[in-house]
């Protein structure tokens, strides 16, 4: 493994600008700096964000085609997107790691956030640790891959 895809779903591009009590005050650019600093030498971080479900699905297809592990924050798609679930399943069925991450702990929030349609096809889930959720996932991916 030389590149880890760090994929982020809808509204996460707004991080740092609103709801700091839930999501902290860091932006996605700050997250990228943190992950690059903690990645072992030779491991590249390819961090992306989209509000578009189809684009996120296509990026998971790209992960399969290029053999890259994925750290995925599906944001609100977590709770209802069967298209994203099917694409995530393609990744793990190809033998690649796909770690679902959340900044907040969805289980301590509204009822609709308690369901993830992604977790059942993910390698594992890290939630509730702010940006450290991504760091913990990256640590696992770089040791296990
Ligand atoms: O805790 C997480 O990482 C979530 O995936 C974030 C999603 C939410 O729908 C999930 O239940 C849990 C929402 C992302 C929205 O991001 C914002 C960022 C700044 C301001 C407002 C929303």
C-alpha cells in the first residue's frame, strides 16, 4: 500500500465553520495536514470530499480498480444510502480495507443516526473521537495492509 484514500461525504466540506461543539473547529484542510504528519514514510494520503453520492460511489470503484485501502466518512449517506453500501461492499469483497469513521458518536445523537447501512460491509468502525477517529483508522490501515 502506498496511498490511502480518505473519502468524506456531504457537508463535511463545511467543517470548521459551523457546529464546533459537535464536530470541533478544524477544517478538512487541517485534517489533511494531521493525517499527512502521522502517516508513516512512503504512505500518501489522498483526502477528498464530495456532496455527490454518485461521485463517492465512483471513488469506491476507483479504490477497487487501484487496490487502495479506504477510510470513509459517509456523513449522512451512512444512514440510508444502499448505493454507497453496495459500493463499499465491492471494496471489502475485493479484499481491501474499508474503515468507516465518524467525528461524532452517532449512537449518542438522534435516533436516525443510530443506523448505519455501511457498517455491515465495512472492515471496522471508529466513531466519536473527533479527528482522532481518522488517525486511529489510519494507524490500523498502515499496520494491517
Ligand atoms: O460524526 C460524523 O462524522 C458524521 O458522519 C457527520 C455527518 C452526520 O450526518 C453523521 O450522522 C455523523 C454530518 C456531517 C455534517 O458536517 C457539518 C460540518 C460543519 C457544520 C455542519 C455540518
